[in-house]
C-alpha cells in the first residue's frame, strides 16, 4: 500500500484512511479529512489558507 497526498492541503493520507471524491469529468480527488473536503466544496483554494501544508511550503516563513 502506498501513501496518498490530500488534493487540497497536500497532507499525507495513511492507507485505508481519508475519502475519495470523483468529479463529473472523471478526475479523482483524495481528502485527508472532512475539513479539507468541505473547504474544497465551498470553492476555497488551499494555497490561500494558512493551515494547509501547501501554504506553509510556498511562504516558508515570509509572514
């Protein structure tokens, strides 16, 4: 089993955990928590939210 990454926050997902969401166009999205899934469905962008790993990686302490 391999570890997946969350499509919203880029956090690691253990095998057997998380949720898989299939869009109408056939693309598959993996979410580590319901928090990430709800924020995605609300139309938010993970790069703009401070608590996501992708935001931390992009800014690297520039705040």
